[in-house]
C-alpha cells in the first residue's frame, strides 16, 4: 500500500525524530528536546475527568485516571508511553491516557518510568514491573476489581510485553496485553527495517540510537530487552498487537503475534495500512489514530 495521504503530509512537516545526526545528541541536547513538544497540539484534548491523581507505586511516579464518576472497583489498564526509552512522560501523554480511560471506562494507571541515558536498562523495565506488581498487591488503593491489563506504544509496548511475561512467571494473571507498534527485538534485522530504513519518520539509524541509549551495552538477546527472544510464550495473557505498515518495527510485531498464536495464546493482529510509526498518539494528525483507539478500547472492554 502507498503511504496514507496524512502520513505523506506529516513527513513533509516532520521528516525525522532526531535530526540529521542522532550520534551528536549529548545529554544537554536530550534534556532540551524533552522540555519541548512540537506535537503537543496534535495529541488530543485534555478532557476533564472526575478523578486524576498523581501517586507513587513503590517509589515509581504514576498518574491515575478514572472517567467513571462512581467509587466502586473497576478494571485497571496500565499504560506505558513511548519515546524510545529516552523521551516521553506522563505529562506528555496526558491526553492519550485520559482518552484511554474514557473509551475503556477502566482505571488507567500511566507510568512515569525512568528514562535513559541517565537510567539505562533495566531501569525502565524494573519500574514497569514494580507498578504492575503494586497494582496486584494494593487493589483497593487503585480502585481495582482485580482485572488488570497492560498496554503501551513503541518502547512502552516493549515494557508492556516484558511486564506480561514477568507477571506470568510470578503467577499474576493479567487479563490482556495491548502492544502498539512495539519494540520487541533489538536485532533490528527484519525486512521492514530494510524497506523503511530512511524517510518514514522513525529511521533505522534513529531506532539503533534509541536502543543504544537504553541498552547501554547489555545483551540485546536478554528477554527484558527483546521479549521476542523469550523461548516460551505459552501462558502469556491474551494479546492485541497493532502495527503500522510503513514502520521499521512492523515485522517484529507481526512475528511476535504469530508466535503467540503458535504458543496457544489468544491474539489479534491489526496492521494499519499506509501508516507511520507514532500515529496512535497523534489523533490531531491521523484519522487512523481514532480508529486504532476505538479498536483497542473495544478489545480491552471485551477482555476486562
């Protein structure tokens, strides 16, 4: 499929995430980029909710959202934002988390995990697992009815996938996992990496830079970095995997969905044709973002 017209328009305005030379980005430059959000106006409205509160989950900052005005227990969706483990925050993804709470009618717990390069692997994965574990340990605090799902986009999808197998191994029964164009294998050797290496928003060189900032010399085959390297996927929670056609990460997401199915895990895969990496968090620019959000909310409502 050709690029979606909105994707072409986006690339004309924002051709690259990191500029011409990601290797030249030092920590002050990274921190300056974090302080800016050139796409803020496209992330959707900050819809007022009856309950939004900042808390700590065993020391990890989280923001808890509830769209339901009642006070009874509800399912919980844990949300891990994207940004290559280097960028992103609860604040930057505030609109997405509010929208998720409205569409699912669940309590949404958005996680402000530590970022690289200041906090390399396994800091983000440790924070993600800490929050999931705390929600199971303190259901009343989170207004949880015991039904918990994990979700994330891009690097956040990586953290959701890792937390899902950690929960399985710890005997904690997650109801669902939502992986939106997730990072699943740092080998970066799939055909989609070759086909979309440059000129599609997230370049292969940029993805390698992100991985280097986070992994910082760790073994890329570690399943906490590359959950696609996990030998046994059986017993993982049911999954919904979303991929973007014109994305270097497309093939690893689709291969992971196929492996889940082969392992007997209920899984549904949906590819968005002509779409770019990152479309999901920009409903002001991509009609497919609204379509994806409603699709994923329906899937979460079904399993929660």
